[in-house]
C-alpha cells in the first residue's frame, strides 16, 4: 500500500473511531430532558444524522488540530463554534438535519481533498530536475 494512501486511511479510520467514541459519550444526553439530543430523539432520523455527523466532524477537528501543531484550544474553539451555530440555527426538521449533515460532510471532504492536494504539491516541489519519477509517486 502506498504511504500516502495509508496516511489517508489512518486519518479516516481515526475519525471513525473518534466519531464512534464521541457518539457513545453523547448517548446519555438523549435521555436528559431539555437537552438538544433529547429533542432529536435517539431512534429518529435526526438522531441518526447526529451520530453520523460525528465522523466527518472528527475528521475536521483532527485536520485543524494537526495543522495547528496539536493545539488543544483548536478543538475547544471548533466545538464552541459548532454549538453556537446550532443555537443560532437550530434544527427544527429532518430536512434541516439533512442539510446540516451535508454541510458537515462537505467540509470534511474539502479538507481531505485539500490535504491530498497539498501533499502532492509538496512532494512534487521536493523533486530535483532530472530525478526519475518512480511508478506510484503520483
């Protein structure tokens, strides 16, 4: 397996594991009357989308965390921004939950593509003129 593909798979698998753990962490809130999760309902489409969105959110947090050199405050600020956005634009329907999930997924996919582009660009610029191009480098 190519090193770049392995790195990408590691980041995605890390996001899946963290997203699942984050979901388990939030399960008690579905039973706490008055919480946003309780209003969604555990076995509803909105509840399912909440859990699914934790995977691309985990990837986004991981991406920002790594770009800022492991600064924990980046995760704190992202969480604050997400909670603020949810308070200002609350989900009131399944359509709103689908839209929010779509935007969250789109952001993670754009960051994944940006990472790939940046890696390819930096790998290409590190080559010396006349260096042979090894199969699988691109």
